[in-house]
C-alpha cells in the first residue's frame, strides 16, 4: 500500500483535490481509501463515501489535532493494509499553522489556495515548508499575475517542493497529481519505527488538561506570557 | 557552494552575493531579531531548543532549502534567456483509442491558434497536456517537444517555470493593492530589477485596450470588468514568465480583442484561444478541431476565410460604434448602420 498525507488550511480544497485525483487513480484500477482527521466536526466522510471511497474519520475533540493525528495514524495505516488499498490518503486540516504531522519517507502534500492572501505562504510553518508537493488551488478565479506571485511566495519558503496548480472544481491538473501520488514500487506495511519530520510543540499547560478557570493561580506547566512592554 | 561554505557566511554577505535571497530570508521568521552580519554557524549556535521549537526551526532543513533555493534561482536566472521557439505536439489518440487527425502540430511565437469543439470534448485535456508537457504519459498519449527536443522536466515541477499562462472570463483580482503596487509586486516576484518602465508600458497598453482609462493609483479591485481584463492581458503579455498564453472565452470582455491579440503576439507569445466567436476564430492562423477527446483536424485559415474576416470586422466596428453612441445617450439612426 502507498500512504500519502495531505494537509492544508481549512477550505483550501483538500477534499476537492483528493476526490478529483482519486477519480484518475480509480480509472487505473487502483483501490483508494481515505481517512479524515479533524477537530470538532467534519462531513468530508460523506463526500468520500458518496464517491465510493471507504473512509474513516477521527475527531480530536479537546485534544491537539496534530498530536491526535500522530497517535492514530499507525492504527489507520493498519486498517488500510487490511482493506488491501493500493493507496490510503489521510486528510487533515492544519489548524494552528504550526505543525505538520508529516512522517519521514511518507509522501506529504500541502494544499493551499490562491485566495488565502499573498503573505500566507510565509505564515504557514512546517506544514508548507516540509511538504514534498505543494498543490495550489482556486487558480480559476484569480488573475495570472496573482497566481505567479503566489507561486513565487510558496517557492521562496519551500524551494525543493514540486509546485502544482490543481483546480478542485474542474479537476484540471488532478490527473497529473495522481501520477505523483501513487508509486507501484512503494509498499508501506506499517508505520512502526518511522519518525515525524518535525517535532511538535511541547504544549503541556493546565489548559491542555482541562482547566477552565482564568487567572494566574490556575496557570501551570508550560506557560508563556505576552510581552506587553516591548510589543 | 557546499554546506560548510554556506555556514561560514552571514545572511548579509549572502544577500550581497545573491540578491534574490531577500525573498527567501524574508520568509524565515526565526532570523527576524538576529544579527544579519554574523555567520549562519554563529547564528545556529545561539539557537536553543525552545527557540527552535517556537520558530519551527530545523537547521538541516533550513540549510538544505537554502542550497536548493540558490541552485534553482541561479539556474532560473541563467535560463531566463532560454526561449521557446517552437512547441510541437505529436499525436495520441481520442477517447475511442483512434489516432488523432494530424501528423505533427507546431506552435510558434507570434502565432494564434484557435481551439473549437463542443464543451467536454477535450479542450481542457489538450491544455493540460501542454501545461504538463505530456510525454505519452497522459490519457491521450500525446507527446510534446520544445524547440524540437525532449523538454526539461523543470517545466513540470518547478514553481518558477510554467509553460502556460491562462486568461479567462471568471478571473478576478483579489489583492488589496493599487495597479502600480500590484505590478511592482508581480515584477518583484519575477526578479525584474528595474521595473518602472515596464510597469508604465503595461498600464498604457491596458488603457489602450479598455474603453475607459484608469490611473496607476486605482485599486485593482475597483477596476471595471473591461479594465480588469485589459490589465490582465497587458500584464500577461509583458510580465508573465510563460511563453504560451491560453485565452478562454473572452468573447464579452468589453475590450478591443484584436488589439489584445496584437499585444500578446507582439510580445512573442504563442497564443491559444478557445472560442466559438467567428471573429476571433478567424483571426487565428490555424484552428484545432476537437472531437471525442482528440484532435480531429487542424485547419489553416484560408484566403477565403480571411476575406470573410474583413467583412466581420467591418460589422464589428459598426456594432461597437453603436454601442459607444448608445452609451453617450445618442439616438441611433440609419446612418449608424452604414459602414
Ligand atoms: N473555484 C474553485 N473552488 C474550489 C477549488 N477547489 C476547491 N474549491 C471549493 O472550495 C471549497 C472548499 O473545498 P474543500 O475541498 O471542502 O476544502 P478542504 O476543507 O480543504 O477539504 C469547496 O466549496 C470547493 O468546491 C478550485 O480550484 N476552484
Ligand atoms: Mg476537507
């Protein structure tokens, strides 16, 4: 089985791109499965099911969604292997723009859209910087110049990535992307022993553990204060 | 440059040597408060685990990307003189697997090719094949050559090198900038150093295309539909990196379409145009007929068609005159109908 992790800001077009890409892969007779990681709510599973793609969803609820991802991706991979998928795609929203639960040696795709603003590539951390492939969507509604400026911004923060334009509505570019996602010589049986490309923040304060009261005396663990004087 | 050599240099020295690194360093927030005259090795030594975590900083990844960026930008700048003098498509098959109806299809700079065929017949696939510089590895099995040679794979994968620029009816400006600021930003992303002259040329070309003129200080989002289209075309002609321009349905763009094509071909673009408007279709040197997912035939615009075009143009001028008259509040009379 091949495993690909796809992340990107909410509404950047991840689901749309995955569905269009899966169409091309299915035409080649490949069996695709999906897993959706989100925070509180998702209806992406309905979209995958409707497209005939077996799907599992995981909601992190009160936990950090990226920590939740890492704690579960191994089990999900085992599910994919058991289901004999040729390709398992994991979709997760980069919620705080900080993390990237990308795994070493597992293809990582970041989906980002042209409407998100010219400085966005710089604001997104490892999720964009560490991706192997950056897919830029919604090029159909902005000008050529804006597409070029945006792509140059992406290139400046991740010069080593393959940068592609895919239209999530029409599927333009999705066939091309599909050829990069599936490699018949790759076989992932388990993720055990693999490592994250980048460590996650050690966020462990009282609020991580369910504290709700506000005030100095309730703040414990890894707490940091805003510097109002030199701000 | 090797990793060790780079480590001994300061950001400041590196920028002096490679001015294009400004955009790369701009994106590195971990550097923001550090002294840019110290060597990278020295800066790295200042970074503790907490700082690295806060800034999502990873030294190995950083150096790797820095080297990638320098190598690719040097190649890009060195390659800026590379010119696409000919783009060739070698036939594949249509949806039924039958061979396409041509031997070899060439596109040269300054030429216009129109693409006709029902919606869903394969126009998008053709465009995608060009954009992806297909090598027999797309559903149509077409193959592309650039300057009669197998193309460099950078055309596929590099963020800075795209074969096709696209203009279509649905596109809008979304940035909150004035025309001038916007063009400066575009020029900067293309590493054009002295852009003032170019920017002025773009604005005056755009003003020639649109009926009503706009100033460099107009916000791009405040431009009318016609003005936006005009600016997009002039910008694509003069500032876009891509040698091929695909125009999709600009029938009702409210601009001087003939002049728009002249601006594009004047800048050595290879123009492809999906259209069913006879006036536009006949302005092309050749047209591609698409059926059932494949190129069914390629037709050179004949002398007879060119004569027809002259008729159509006269009618078009008449039409536009009436529009202008209507806009200014005139009552149309019989003489408006004369050529
Ligand atoms: N115009 C346009 N809309 C798109 C494109 N890609 C996605 N969308 C739309 O953007 C919205 C969010 O897409 P979705 O795939 O749900 O985003 P996700 O949250 O990243 O999975 C949907 O309404 C899509 O139809 C695109 O390339 N062009
Ligand atoms: Mg989604």
